[in-house]
């Protein structure tokens, strides 16, 4: 195989893997949108909050330590030195479920039957509030998140591919981050579990019923509110997984919440209402972005196409299919 | 008693169509204009100019622009920062190519350029709506900021990527640059804001404004009764972008003087705060744009005073509180009063009508 071809494969492979990360975030959006019709702009901040909380539990930070110390002149920082990863993740999950419950009680309950766009703006407010609370609780410094997922280049793959190039060519093998491979595996497990859950359990069926038709679901005795809490908790859980992955890669800091902005083009490409759409959209955007960076980025001499390329890609796509790749057909009536 | 309209007869179409049909409104407005034009310029100091009045005026303009698009025409936009950047960079480029041009004309031309850019980015609105459109406008935000950051022609190949305003005068008094006196920059912004607000108010009352509202309320029905969606949506994008572009030009030329595009026109520093302004102020209300801008500009100052100076929190913690309070306020407003401060004002007027009598 020629070096160009191998490089191309490497780019596509890396694109697919970063696409998985986008899909993870997009999945949380889709779940909430399907079940409650809310476009949850706060999904990225959810991921940030989950990651912050996880680090906080791991290192035993006292919540609101900065605030307490500044108000009362005390000097609290940590309860304990460390906590096992498993326990910390479990506690974070409990926190995310509690958060879902609080959001349902304080925000969603009061906004039932409002315009979707009002709900959307409410979630922008939610994003700000949660970000502020996260910073107040755990501090805004960049934190290292390590739950034992290995990272760095895969040496095995590098050695395995080095022989593929033609004899005598200058090829050093493919570079693929192990973390991304793990992310892919975890994402696949997550999606399969979700699919099984929604297909074969009673709650899962209730979930799909609500997604299909609120009114009909209510009339057969499904409690809309408990389903909403459940859905927000599940997407809180997905946000946690995404937060762990992204946090391990680039540290837990404010910019983590911006992954929501990365997931938006994925959503419009895949359609707001389709789980397969979120996954395939994520993969498409991941690959498209990486290929554009390498094959088109060169012409601009400026690089950093990543910030907007996905958006333009999704936008061009929208002109032809306004409901996205797999979205429900939009039927409008007066 | 205070706000009664009894006895105020309208005997001609002209008086019926007045912007302020009631005597009380006329008096209040004239008093406001009197204070704004004839008192404040004499007492203004640098702090009031830089911290409150000039940002308030500039953001009012941006809020009016976004309100035209989102509040009146129903097209949610998150790309305000990008469009303000277009205004700022057009001003900068025109300034370098035409050193003798009057600053007022430069700023208005920048507005027109932004309007053209707005039309281009408004094109997707013909096919997509709602969330899809909101996300699409984010594309304009990212693309425009990237463009101004990465293409050196826009910042005249300077090493830092910053653009800096040079001194320009109106009637011999500098209004841009470091030497500009407080009253001059204030009056310059004030004149633009007053003139453009009247223009916007009248546009909204015209055929164009009514077709915007028809599209907002139900676009298919509007199309069936003969409102052309293409023309209406694009005109809303153009006019909204014009206002936002002028605001961006003022933000750069008069207020900041030197900007770095990724910091000054970020989605967090411009796009969302301007969206707050129109939500808190009131969607689809001119008064709301001003109230919202005033609220958003003064609240951080008030909060900082309260938390840093009174309670003694550090600036970082205070900042976190500020973000939290913004978010909570937005949610509270959406739940309690989705029509914003403007609605509260009209409730107050209703109360004042019969106060102190119960009926």
C-alpha cells in the first residue's frame, strides 16, 4: 500500500474516533429531545459538571470550599485524600440523578406547554447557572481527571501497520490514541445497553411511548414526570461518560462545556429525533473535519478549520434535507 | 389618576398614529430626552461614560437589532457576536482606505455591509426554522470570528491580530481614539441610538413590521395570505444586521478603541448577553430592548459592588456568582414573566391609571 493511502486510512480512523466522542454528547441531546421536546443546550455543561464532581469526589474536595473560606476566613480544602474510582463514579451518578430531579422540580415543571423555543432559552439559562454552580462548588482551576483509562499512542497498532507500507518508504505506522479506542468501546457498550433497555424493559417501553406521543402515553397511565426525570438522569449519565472521556483527554476545565457546541452540527446533520442519526452524524462530522483539516486546510494557510467546518457542512446539508439525515419528516399545518 | 387617558381626544389620523399618543408619554419622553441631551453631557465623567452610559447605548442598539429578528420576526439568532465583528472590522477597513471620510458615514456604511452579510447568512432561514436555524446562526458566529482572526488582510497584517481605532472628529471634536472627551463619545452614540430607534419603531409599525410579525406568528398562514416569506425574512435579517453592525462599529470605534476578535466578539461575551437582554427586557418590544440593555449592563456592576466591596468575596468567586445569577434570572424570567421587564412596565402603567382608587 502506498503511504498516501495509509495516511488517508489513518485520518479516517482518527476522524471516526473523534466522531464517537461527538456522538456521545449528541446522544444526550437526542434522548432528552425525543422524550420531552426540550432542546437541552446545557448538555455540554452537564458533562463539565459531571467531570468536575467526579474529580471533586475523587480528591475529596469540600464543596463550596472557596466560598466558605472567603466568607468565614476558614481554611477547608479536602475531606480525605482519595476515593476509589468505582465509588466516585457511583456517587457522581447519584449526583447527576439528583440534578435531574432538581431540574424537573424547579424548571421543567413550570414550563410545561410553553413554546419549544422558550424551553430552549431556559436551558441556556440552565447552562449558565450550572456552570456557575459547578465553579463555585469545585473551583475553576484546570483539573486532571484520571479514572484509570489508558491514553497515549497505541504502540501495537503502530508496529502492526509499519509493515504495510511499500518497501523502503518513509512510514512510521499509524498513530491512534488508546483513549479513543476505549471511548469507542465504551460508547458501543453504552448504545447497545440503551437500545436493549428501551427495547426490552417496561420502563424502556414507557420511554418510547412518551417519545412517540405525550398525550397517548399519559392516557394509558404513564407518568410523564417520572419519565422526564428518568430521561434527564440518563442523559446526565451519558454526559458523565462524555465528561470522563473528554476530561481525561484535555483536563477538566471550562472549555469542556463547549463540546456542546461541537455536538450541535452533529445533531442537525443526523436529525434531532434519531439515535442512529446522532451516531452516524457524529462519525460523519468527525471524519469530515479531520479530512478537511488535512486536505482543504492546506489551501487556506491558516488552519483551524475545526471551529466552523462542521457547521458549514451541516448547513449545506440542511439546505437539501431540512430535517436532517434520519429526522422525522417535518409536516406543517396551519 | 396619574396615567389616565380620559379627555385626550384624537381628532385626526395623524394624532392617532403618533408614536406617543398619550400626553403623559410625551412628557416623560421629552423629559428623558432633555436630561439625556442637555444635562448628562455636562455632568458626565469618564467612569459613567465607560462603565455605564456608552455600553448601555451600544448594547441597546444591538438589542434592538436582535429584537427585530428574534422578537418581531421570530427567527432565533445566536450569531450576534459575529455580526458585530463584521461591523467593527468594516469600520476598521474603511478607516484605513478612506482616511478623510466622516466617522458617522463610516459607521453607517459598516452597518450596510453587515446588512449584506446578514442577508447571506439569513438565506438558510428560508429552508429551516426553530432550533435548526438557531444552530445555523451559530455557524455564522464561528465562521465570521474565524475569518477575522485568521485572514490577515482584515487586521492589516498587524503582528498581534489586534485592530486599533485612529482618531476621528465630528465638528472638530474627537469622538474616537484615546483623546475623545466623555461627553463627545456619549453624545455621538446617543444621537445614533435616538435616530435609529425612531427609525426602528416606525419600521415596526409599517407594512414591513406587520409582515415580520405575521411570519413570526405563523409562517405558513402568513404565506397563504400573501406575505412573501423570502422578502420578509431576508429584510428582517438585513435590518437586524444593520443595527447590530452599527452597534459593533460603535463598540469598536467609540467604546473599546482596540479589539482582539476572539475575545471581544466571543459567543459568551456578546451573543448570549444580547439574547439575555431581549429575553429579560421583553421579546418584541422596543422599550424592552432598552430596559434589558440597562439591566444587563448595570447588574454586573451592582453585583460586583455588593459581593466584592460589601461581602468581601474575591473577584473570581464573585464572577462565578454572577454567572449563576444570570442563569437563574433567565430561568426565573422565562417562568414568571416571559414577556420581560417591558410587560412589568405595562402592568405598572395599568395600575397607575386608576391609582389610588381601587376601580
